[in-house]
C-alpha cells in the first residue's frame, strides 16, 4: 500500500515559541473553514481567525441577494408611484376638460349659473378667480 499525504508547514503564532510543525493539507483546510482551535507541539493555542474563501464568497452572495431584493422592492415601489401619478394626471385632465366645456358653454365655474357674457360676469363678481387664473 502506497499512501501519499500532502503536508502544510505551520509556525506557532506565539513569538517566543516560533515552533515549526507540519499538518496534513486536508486537516489544514478544515481548520481554515471551521476556525476550530488547535495546538502547536509546545501547547500554544492556535486558530485561523481570517475569513475563509468559502465564507467570503457566501457573504458576498448574501450581500448581492440582499441588494437584488432591495432594488426589486425599489423598482416595484417606483412602478406603483408611477401608476398612481398616471391615474392622478388622468383625473386632473378629466376635471380640466369638464371645466373647459362648461366655461365654453357660458357656465360660471364659481356659481354654476349660465351667462351670455361670462367674461364680464367673472370680472365683476369673481375678480379673485381672474387674478388666480392669471398667476
């Protein structure tokens, strides 16, 4: 039986120790991923605190998913606001059209009475309306 194992050389993180020791590469990868503690031959506790590649990718994916969800919700809110604005515009156009027709037929927009000379009536009876319309 021929067994080959890849080894990784470690150096103790305690400055006064500096012991070099080797561990199997697969075991090293597991410790980098699970951040579990291990010890140098002199008994000093060690662990990998840095984020592993898998953890970094997962964090970036989670952030991308969060951003995508935020942009989706924002787009939906903007679309709803746009629809609401379109409905308000249509309603305003309807009101303006109705008032134009009534005024065109000589009906006062303030007191709902018909006049042959609507302009003269508006200037004498509703001068504030005329001022507001000119501004």
